[in-house]
C-alpha cells in the first residue's frame, strides 16, 4: 500500500495537485464508510508517523469535496511534518481562513527556517552565494512587519532565526544588537543560535563575550567541532594563546588523521583533524613561533598539495616570515585550486601591496569588495588599503645632553646639549606609484655656549614599483651658517625576499656634522648599503658612507649591524644584537670631531615585550642593553656601555606613537662622557 501511495505523496510534497487515477484508488468496498471515519484513520496514521498514507486520505477527501477546510488544513500540516515547509506555507496562503493563528505561525516559521537552511548551503556561483539567504531575510522582515510590537516581542522563534540569517549575511553588528535585545527581554538563546552569536561577537571584536557565549553553547552541545574551533580563536583574540593551543591540541587528539576500517587497504580523509592541525599551526604562528608553524604546514602540504586552504595558510606564514614573493606564489596556487577562496585572494592582495605592485592588488581588492562587502576580513583589508594608499606623515622631536667627566667640557660632536624637531608629509599614492613629499626640520647643538642650527625645508618626489624605489629631494637651508641648497637622490632595489640594496647621494648633506657647520663647512656625501634578511629570525646589514667636506677632508665609514632571535614567546621576543664600525678621516686639523682612525664593536640584547594588545592597537615596550669597545687612534681603547628603554603605542591602523630614553657613556678624544637623551615620534599611514 505504501509503495502505491508514494507517487501521490511525492507529488503533493512537490507542490503539484494530482487527481487519483482509478487504478491507484482503493476499491470502493475498502473505502471508509464516512468522512469522519477517514479523518480518524488519517489521524491514526499521523500518530504513527505514516505521513504518506495520511496524505493519500486527505487528497481523496479533497477530490470528493475541494471546499473541505479541515482536510485542506490537515493536508498542509502533514506536508509540514514531512519537511515540505514551502508547499505547506503556499497552501496556507491560498486559504488562510482554514487555519488557527498558532498553526499559521507554525507554518510561517517552518517556511522561514527552510529558507534559512537553503541560504546556508554553498552556492555553485559566487555571484549568487547569498541570494537564498537574502530571500530569507526579506521574508522574515515581511513576517515581522505584519506583527504588532507586542507580538514581535513574543515572536521568539522568528527573533532567534533572525540571528542565523544575519550571521550568514555577515551583518555581525546587527546580530550583536539583536542578541542584546533578546537578553534585555529575558529570552534564553538556545545553544545552536548562541554559537552564531559567538561568531558575530568575534567578528565585531568582542572576544571575551564571544568566548563566554561559545562556552555556554558548548556546554549544552558538547563535542561540537565548529564551536570548539571558534572558541579557540576567541581565546587567541583575547590574548589567551595557551588556552587556544590546548583546545586545538585536544581537538587533534580526538580525531584520527587517517581513520581505517578493519581490513581496509587505505583510510579516508578526516576533515576535522585537518582543520584542527591547520588551525593549530596558524595559532602557533600568531604566537610568533613561525618556524614551527611552517614545518607543520609543510608536512600537511606534502599530504594534500591540492588543498587551497592549506596552500593559502602556508602563504600567510611565509608572509609573516618576510618571504613575500613566496607567499604570493602560494596564494596564487590556492586561487587556482579554488577561485572563490576569499582567504587566498586577501592574502594575494596583501602580498602584492607589500611588493609595491599596486595595480595588480587593486584588481583583486575591487573584486573582493564587490562580492564580499560585509566580510570581516575584507573590511579589514579595505581599512589597511586606505591607510597604506593615503596620506603618510611623521612628526618628531628629540633632545639630549652630554656631560664630560671631570671638567665638564665636552668633546662630543653633539655638543653640550642638542636636539631636533621636524615634520615630513607624503601625499596619497598617485598613479599607484608616485608620492609628493615635503618636510621641514631643525637640528641644533650647543658648542661652548653657541647654538648652531641646521634648518631645512623642501620637497621631493618618490617613485615605488615592484623591486625599484627612487626618490629625489631638494632642501633649502634657513640659517646663518650655510647657504647651499641640498639636493639628494636615493635608489633601492629588492633582489629577492632576503636580499635588498640601496644607494644615495647628497650635495650639501643635511646630516653632515653640526660642528663643521659651525665653521661654515658643509659636505657632499654618498652611501651604499646591502641588507640580508633570511627570515624573521635575524638580519644583517652592511653600509658604507663617504663624506667630501668643503675643507678637503675625506671621511669614510663602514658599518655592520645584525640581530638574531634568541627567545620567542607570544608576548616576548628576545634578540641578540650587535654592531661594528670603522672610520677614518684624511685631515688631523679639522675644527670638528674627526678621528684619523677609529673603530667600535658592540653586543647585547633587546627585549621586545607586548604589554597590552587589542587587535591593531598595542603597547610595546623595548629594552636594549649593549656594551663594547671603542678604539681611537692616539687615545687607545675604552669600554662603552649603552642602554635604552622605549614605548610604542599603536593607536590604530596607520597611527603609531613612539618615545623613549637612552643613556650611554661614550669616549671622545680619550675623554669619558655621559649622555642622556629623550625622543618622541608620531607616524601616520601604514
């Protein structure tokens, strides 16, 4: 009997009316004697969850009398029980007078819930990925609009379903507002909806509240993998790295990487284990342990090279390590494997920006904004884009004091007291490659009661694209010591992710000695530098600079500076640092500090500690302590200690305030001195 009724029931569930053919209808002598008896039989079948058989009876009754409201109503409710919420709602819409208010609300809610389910599926076409959920949003809005204010408050199911709709549409601020309204009305949010609320709280940067919501959801839905994954990121974003890693490690242990059935020749993929492993690697990377994260992801890539998400995450780690070209290569691989991947497209855009290939980045960025305007990560990319492409600037001030041990007369080239202040501004990026620059500064120093100024103001033009950077500057002095306009050219070239070089030449170098300036002596200068940065673990730089002073003195300096990571923690980095230099001058009678020959070697440590962090904002403190030897021809060797302590306040994307104090005990012409200096700087633009 059930097989004979199946075509009829499927037709009803699909929304088609079907007239029972005589071959399918039950024999006349088998029909119930009365309408009431048939309704009782159908009710009995529904109680036994035999929905198809019950539908056949209702259809038969409606064939006999189409105006039978009770049969009509029960057919619609049975369709709803079968899961065809859309057809049941259509039947209600055609004859609403046949239904009670409670039944109407149930059918409306079921229909909206079904629209939400369809909206949550992954669309084949990117352009239509949210069309179904937008339809659900419109339908929900129409439903709520038909209710009175009091009814809307009591429409708990509709309000809870709205959380799901808004979360899927990435309207996270609206989710949070709706959740707070439910809390204010004393409505208990069930765990399935609370998980969506936790996701939106995380997206709107409320990680502590997100963790609380997700923990409450997980308590009632223990073992839910996606909730645990979200909770790990809530811990991470509230700076609880250890808890995040512990949770992800537990998730990995709870899932075998390649489960095998007894006797099977090979296992099958366990995507939960994959997600646990890859996210554990990423959280490890966010805790600064980049080499460890890279090793873990490389091992997974060897197993699943065609996984787009895995390639993109490896690219992100390469970017964190400073390997931008390798990062872009991985992101492009991921985009080839999955052109819809927002993760890969965002990563590729950021890599192209770092490589100063703005035209290519713009194409990706515009597509992301068009297709995913509400996506949290896309919106962050847009803020980063605006900060990077817009106005840049720097304002600074510094002052210092040098005191000689004993008689108080200093031989320092910086004088008894010195200072500097200035402002530089760069225009927004023009044509994706050019910036106009302008600056004004005043550097001064006191020499035996006379204050010497080096005031400059001027403009420049900078070009940056891909591997090449060029800048030309013209600075006009405004003091009584020199009247020669300074002209400068600078060039840079990036050979690879790890090697770069630069060169510069200046006529009337503004950085020449203020002691020489006091005597009306200026200098032309040129320099060249090369930098090797194998990874975030270390860097080594070599620089050579040559000055041609107006008095015929030729001064040369060769410097080397390096650092190597020693200790890595989520909030603490400790580097071993060192520097060395050697210089010589061609004149012994210059009226400024000009050793015939000298050199220095220094080594020490730098502690870089994140005292507080909230997404793009942070307070970083740095302590540097070094000591080394300084040798000057004719005066011998002396130990020179140095120390500095700094604060770095990142006030938001593209806004940085940095200040600090430094202390040292240098030696000039054999005279031990003590120097204390303060400086502050504010920068805007990313």
